[in-house]
């Protein structure tokens, strides 16, 4: 079914003529020529005048293109807002109308709706109402302006010549004031532009300062963390220092020799570092423990001699635990043992006795070296006779005890060893008071 497509000039909604009303105020008195124009609702192929129908559509399309200057795609769609449900329905191909009357009706409708050539396009109902409201507003504005102009004309006619001159002068003064204000406005505009440029520069500087502030804040935070870490480290070091000072104070009060060597001579057998030196029938002691006690005694004598700077003559002490011995310097480095164990391959009693005699000789050398000088020497309560291997019990009429095992009893031999440790105990106290406290 053929129909005609138009678009609204303002909202671009599509307009379609389907059974429109007869336009009012148009000339429709022309005689119809029904035989020349087919019905608008006739389908193609039902009438032989198909060429006439195509000609009518071509003419209408040319009229539409000439009026609007726009082309519509073949599918009837147009770009713009969605179609409205309100349309301006134009034209009608009745059986009693000619093509000339149709063109005249359409042109007249265009002229009425578009205001004599201001808008060369049909309008929808809503846009037409808006256009009429706008025209009414303009009309009222023009009428108001006309009234104002008439009032001014009446005032002008009533004003005298002198009043007109005064008004002219006031007008000139107002024009001068206006020119001055215009210049001031230009100056203000220039100042505003300069201020705007200065504001941009200040904003850029402010942005730069914000970035610097952010970076400084980050650096400050990082330095604060470092400060906290350093404070923690300083506190730790101070705690370590206080602990070290406390330990140092304790160590300064501590005697290394006394702490290292503990001698007890108040029992039936004397002991050094819990190793008993000697043997009794009531208190049996193994040779391993006695040899270990001799090793501790050799180590103590060597430490005391080094405090005095003493180099032993004839013998050299070699403390080796329970295998300690003395090396004879005059007999091609003969070793004199300070240990004994029964069985084959062990030292004999004779060698063991020679080792104990050599040890007593070294103690005698230490005593002589300690008694030198102006200061009081060491006070050993038990007198020693190194050549004979005897040691004398302190007191008037003291009895001498042999340090040898040959031709000696366990009781007397153990008593002699106990007196030796008694002298060591006194020597240890003397060296501690004289050298260690310094």
C-alpha cells in the first residue's frame, strides 16, 4: 500500500499520511477526476494505471525533497528521536481530487504551519503547539514594546526644549560614563587575565610544593623509622653494656686462680679440684684419681711460676691431666712421671718416686723465688727438704714425712701429700693477693 513519508522540522519524527482529514480553508472545489487517479488503497496489480500511481508518488517525493532538502532511506527510518504517537496528518487522495489540488493543499498546509517560508518542513502536533506558543509570546512582547514606545513618544512630546537639552546633556554624560566604565571593564578584564595567569602559575607551584611536601613526608617517615630502629639498637647495646659491666665487676671481684683451683686439707685426705691425693686403708683411692690430682697440682705450680716469671732449673713441668710428667733438662730429656698405674708398660715405683722428688724440687725453687724482694714473701707453713724428699709438719718439734712410696706406709705418704697441698693453698692465697688484685 503506497504512503508518503515526511519528517518534523524540529523533532525529526517521521510523519506518515494515512487517512488524513480534509484540510480546512483550502480550495477543494475543483472537479474530481476519479478516472485519472487511482485509489490510495489499491494494491499494485489490481488496476491498469500502475504507471499513473508511480507518477503520483514521484511527484510527491519531489515535492517533499524540494520542501525539506532531506532524503529518507528506503526502509522509512530517519535519524533522530524515536517517533511520537502524535502526528500532523496532511493531504488525502480522494476520488474527486486532482494532482493539482493535492499539491495546492500540501503547499497551503506548509505555508500555514511553517509561517510563510520560515520553516520549509511539516511539523508534528506537539511542535506546532510549541511554535504557536512561541509566536504568542513574541506577539505579547512586541505589544508591550509598542506600549513602551508610545509612552516614551508621549513623554517626548510633553518635554520642553530646555528639558530635551538637559536630557541630551545627561545622555552625553551617560555615554561618557559608559565609555569610562567600558575602559575600566577592559582594564578589569586585563587584570583578570593577568590574575588568571598568576593563578595558574600559583596552582602549578602549589602542585609542585604538594609533591615536595609528600616526598618530604615520606623521607621524614623513613627517617623516623630509622630513628626508632637506632633507638632500639642503642637500648640493646646499652643493656649489653650494663650486663658486660656487671659481669666485669663480678669478674674483677673473682680470683681466677682461686676459682680454678679448689684445695681442701681438712679431711683425712687432701684434695685438689675434688681429686683426692693419697690413699688410706679406710679410704681407698684408685691410681687414676691420684694421677689426676698430681696433674692438677702440676698445672697449679706451673701457673704460679708464670705469675712470678719463674723458669725452673733442672726440670720442666708438663701438665697433661692424669698423664702429667716432668722433663729432666740435664739427662737428655728423661721424663719423670707424676702418675702410676699397675700393670705392664706402666712406670715403676722408682720412676714415680723420682717424679715426685723432682716436683718437690720445683716447689722449693718457687718458694725461693717468692721470698726475693723487699715485699714479704710467701709463707709456706710446711718446711720442704727436696734432696731428701721430706716435708716437715708445722709447729715445734714437727715430724717429717717422706714423699716417696718406697719403704713408706700409705698413712705417712698420704700425710706428706696433704702437707704439699697445704703449702699450695698458702701459695695460692699469696699469689692471688699480690698479683691478681693488681
